[in-house]
C-alpha cells in the first residue's frame, strides 16, 4: 500500500488543465491507491486531492466504464460506505462520508449514459437510504481533520439516487422516513445539512411524488417533536430536534415557494410555525 505522503506527491502532479498529466498516469493503479486513502484524516489529501481528483476524473471522462464500476462497487462495500457505521466519534466517518460522494458522482454519470448493471444501481439506491438511516456521526467540520459532513454528503447521494431512472417512487415513503430520522438525530445542525436534505425532497416531487404524501409527512414529523416535549419537557434533546425541525421547515417552505410547488405543504408549515409562536 502506498503511503499517504507518497500519494500526495503523485497526486499533486495531476493538472486537469493539462490532460497529458492525467493520460500518462496508470489510472487503474492510481484510483485503487486513492480509494485506499479515501478516509485519510489529512484534509488536504482526502478533500483537496482525492475527492477533487475523483470529481474531475469522472466528470471529464478520464475513467472508462470498467474503472467506474470498480469504484462504485468498492465504495458500496462494508469497508467503505458502511465502515464503522453507527459509531459517533472515530475517524471511520471520513471513509463513509467521502465514499458517498464517489458513489453519487458515478450514479450521476450512469444517469447520463447507462453503463452500470441494474443490480449495482439498485444496490446503490438502497444503500443511499440505508446509509443516512444508520449514520450517527453528525459532525460537520472536525478541527485539524477538516470536513466530515456525513449527513450533507449522504443527502447528496440520496438526491442522486432519486434522480436515477431506476429509482421507483414506491421508495418515496422510505426516503422521507430516512430524511425525518436525520432531522431528529441528537445534534443541532449548523453546517446547512437541512438545505442539502431538501434537494432529495424536491427531486422526489419532480419524479412525481404526491404532494399530499409530503404534507402528511411534515405534519407527522412536527407531531413527533410535540410528543417529545409533552413526554420529556424542555430537555436538551427536545431543543436540538426542535431547532433542526424549525430550520428544515423554513428552508423547505421557501424552496417549495420558489419552485411553485407544495401549496398544501406550505400551508401546513405555516400552521406549525405559527402554533410554535403561540406556545
């Protein structure tokens, strides 16, 4: 296995403005080395070099279908997307969070020109829902180690999954349930996670999800928080979840308004927020 320092040196030689610096590389070996270090705690290597390079390698068609199949299959496995899932304070979150981004890039590429097997795409769609459902490490920026941003990255993956032609609207309820679980996790979000989660909702609406389903979901989510207050009072857990809910509902309200969608959902949100002001 190549060391992190060696990989940094090699990757700094890549210049996407000079295609020859990419084409002259052994990309089969390079992408394997990049995946090996995808969860590095060195933010320069993980974020600025590995992720940024994956972005350009995929978006600018430097990788062939076989290489992208290798990447998505590897990133979907238990040693990447689900490595240490459920833990909250260890470094495995970086592997999970940055694996989601690579999977999302490749799903987006497959949406443009289908090359993945149906089995792989369906696995990616299911995994996008399961990942957000199970992720408990909600840290955004980690001192000295950079962005984990697992919920935001997972939201980006879910959005790409919903947009894919093989996504079935029968999964809409499951997607909304997973988004609801993210909002009600034991952490008050401060790094725009709520904004990123909304993209998957608007993609569901664009896919044809019934707006009544969204309205009922919003009301049910609010009722869960009200029930929590009635049961445990003004606990720290209640305040965090209520903060997340309020931020999310306000963001969702304006996104729906800008898109001229979800009139009934917007009315429901108005009612929820007004009721909170009166209590």
